C-alpha cells in the first residue's frame, strides 16, 4: 500500500479545510446531477427519434436500455478503480468520457453513432456516484455526514424525476439534439472546475485487475439487467433471445463471480470486495434498498405515468408534470432528513418512511378511471415523502459503518443494486400489469395496473417488516475520527 497525493496541490492551513471540502463536494454533486439527469432526459424523445433516425421503436429503446446496461456493467468495477486511482484522476476521466459521449450524441448522423455516444456517456456516469459517496465519507466529519449525504438524494431522486420534464420542454422548442448541446457546456465547465479544485490526499493500492472477475461481472450484471429489461418490455415476445436465457446465464455468472470475490478478498485482490456484508447495518440497509428502488423506479417512474396516460388519458407532458412535485419533495427532504439522522439515527426515520411508502402504494391500488389527478399527485407526494425518510438514512448508515478501505466497495455494491433493483421492479410491475389486463393485446389497462399496484403494495409491506431490523442507536462509523475532512490539501 502506498499514499499517492495529487501533484501540484498547494498546502493549505487545516483551518479552512471544511470550507474547501464543501466546495469539492459541491463540484461533485453538480457534476453528478448533470450526469444522472441525462439518464432520463431522452425518454420523452424516443417517439421523435424513431421518425428522425428511421428506426423502429424497439430499436430506439436501446438508447435508454443500452445506457442502463452499460451502467450495470461498469459500476461493479468502481470499487477497484477507487482503490487503484486517485479521486482527481477518476473525476477527470469520468467527466471527459461523459463530455465526449455528449458531443458524439449531439452530432450523431444516425442511430449507430448516437448509441455509441450514449454508451460512452454511461461509462463516465457509472463512476461518478460511487466517487461522490466515497468522497463524502472521506471529507465530512461524522456529525455532519447525514446532512451531506442528504444532498446526494437530490442527485439520485430529483435528477431522474425532472429529466423527462426538462426533456419535454427542450424537445418542444428546440429539438432532440439540443438536449445534448445544452448539457455539453455544463459538463465541460464541471470538468475544468474539478480539474483545478479537486486535489485530495489519496491512499491508493497497487491492486492487479482480475480480468476474469471483470468478465464474470459483465456477463452476470449485464445478463440479468438485459433479461429483466426485455421481460418487462414484452413478457418474452418479439425478442430473438428469450428473456429467461440471459437471466439464467447472468445468475450463474454472478454465483461464480461471488465465489471468486470471496477467494480473492482474502488477499485484498477482489474486484468487488464483499466484506461490507459482514457489517449488519450495511446488510440491513441493502435489504431495505432493494424494495425501495423497485418502487421508486418501477412504481413511481413506470407504472404511474402508464396509469396517467392510458387510464386518465393525460398527455406525456402533463404526466411528466404530475410526478414532478413528488420528485421535488423527495429532493427537498434530503438535507433536513440527513440532519435529523445526525441527531436521532436511522430507526426513527426509516420506520415512518416505510409506513408512508406501504400506505401510498396501497392507495395507488384503489385508483381507477374516475380518480382525480389531484388525488394521484397527493398519493405520489406521500410515496416520495416516505422514500425521502428512508433513502438518506439508509445510505448514510450503510456506508458510515464501513472502515475506510471498504467504503469504495460498499458504495459500488449500493449503486449496483440500485440499478438492478430498478430494472427488476420495472420488469415485475410491467409484466404483472400486462398479464392482469383484460385487453387481448396485453397492453396495460386499469385492471392490470391495479393488480400491479397491489403487488407493489405487498412489496411495501415487506419493506415495512425489514425496517424493524434497523438498529435503534445513531450510527457509529468504524475507524472514523472527529476531524474527517482534514485530508483536503
């Protein structure tokens, strides 16, 4: 093990270190917000892209599916990357890849180049969120970690929520290419600012890259996510490869991957160290995060817009505006909930949040063709408030208990499961909605969507039961001192 300090970093008095740490985290938060926003900003343009690029709907859907699939493949490697390279090196490469991908997408003459641009964007995006989480654990004192991690909730929740709204506005006035031209200068500006300011004392390890683990990770996480995505799109029809085949292959690869990591981590050579699961608060938080992100993505981002458009007959733009208040509530709760976590711990927040989550999902199951739009918005705000009470405490509790050398791997595990859980929730809910519909085409109708919300309500009850295992006392971070953040130079 050796200590690597970014060259050229001037020596700074320890007095202003917290202020400098806040600036550095602010740069990371803004960068991550721009990058995560880009995940969903293109979703409203898929119909226009089928006409403009002359491709089918199933083909153009890969602009979103390919992005998420690349994220699922790259994120498991970030534990290794954060161990091997300095935060500044990773930040520069991440923003450079994202900027290059954005430029390729903006000037793409056809679908092929646009898809390549989206994949390059995803490679940069996948690294940023684990880097942000790890940097917070390194820079922020224990007493303020909850409030700071609350800011990350804005990135995770609000950026995807406002993406379709912003995308719809840009698409209506300027066209789909401007979705990338507007994002590009923001990404370049963040790259320049970060290259100048992001200079940290960094402990790196000369860990060799285990190529077999990379391949198993790509086949495992990629296969499962691809299978779940195609299962959710058509319940197995219209695809050259049956959805169950990549899922089975992915599960087998993941079993081998886990066995290999358990063997390699004995010598600290694992691509993704699984020892964070030996810490009970981390394991409990991960179990709770699965239903949380299943419902955040599958129920809130997929089922609810389907209900608004197919049952209530609203336009795409109106359905996007209808879910915006809930997304904003989720983001606005981030820092206040984080401050409450710093004072009272996770349990007093997570249990009421799980109650609100389960109650709102069952309320969604009562909706029908005669329900009012205001009722839908109100229930969605309740769901987002419940998720807001859970998300920040779970992230802070899970990563805060880990020793420094496992934080990067813990953040990689958490980010990976967020992607897989969202895909799994989407596949389950869309498939249930299609199977429960009376229409012979299998398109979701009021009955099918109601059945899917009932399933979501049952998942909410599982989350409520799991929340009872969250520990009572405030988190105590392993190996952390009272002056975390003095490592800023």
